[in-house]
């Protein structure tokens, strides 16, 4: 009986681990790399160029491949649905979790396919908008670099100064051991951490 219990224990543990792992996979979302605005803008330029050469919107979407791997993977489903006989409107509405830039391009493609008109001009303007968006994003990254450096300096200098004072100044070390000194130390560290977190939130670049 004891041997049977010992043999059954790893199986039970394995079942618990498997259940926890399955639950974590269900709860934790998988973040996929989405195409960047510049890459989607370049793809729109290639589509517009192909349309101006006389190709239909369906043929352009099937034959024109994006230049980067992320956009290729994000648009594989679009080309697959078109190859299976779906209309451009249906195929453009289907992809999800493809990022803001590609979603904008697909919405424009679906609208032009539904309403008609010059698809090349609409897609070309979308490419210009996405390239401008990419330029604005790069500019914000450059402008935020100095702010991030300042946040690191303002966070590290007080900590370094505190360490030096505690190491070489006995009066400071004695003051920290008192209740008021300990309270001031904890409060200062908390404010320092809060300031660092807030600065990171301010300079964070999201699109």
C-alpha cells in the first residue's frame, strides 16, 4: 500500500502542475509582435504602385509581399482567405491583433473595396500617414531620451549620496537608527521610487 502511494504521488503532482500550467496559459495573454508603422507604410506604397500598373486590388493583395517578416506574418491570413475565395471586404475584416497601423491599412482597403473609387490614391495616402506616424514616433523617442537619463540620474544620485553618508559619517548612521530617522529614510526611499516610476510613466513612448 505504501509503495502504491509513493508511485501515485508523482502522477498526482504532475496533474497539479499540468492544471496550473493550463490555467496560466488561459489567463496570461500572449503578446505578439505587431508590424511597425514604417513597414506597413512601405507595404501600402508597394500596393499603390501595383494598382497603378493596372492590377486589381485582389491581385495586388495576393501578389505584393511586405518587406519585413512581421508584416508578412500578420498578412498571411489575409492572403490565405483571398486564395480560398473570400472577397477583399471579407478578408480585410477578419484579421485581429495585428496592431494599430496594419488595422488602419486593412480598414482603408476594405472601405475602398466596398465603396469603389481610386484604391491606389487611398492606399497611397494611408502609406504617407503611416510614414508620418513613424517619424513622429522616432522623434518622441529621441526627445524622451534626455528625460529618461535625467530620471536615472535623479534616482541614483540620492541613493549614492545616502550610501556614502552612511559609510563615512557616523552621525548620519546614528540618526538613521532613531525612530524619526528611520521614518524619514523610509519616506525618502518611497518618494524616490515613486518619482522614478512617475518619470518612467511620463517619458514612456507608446503608439
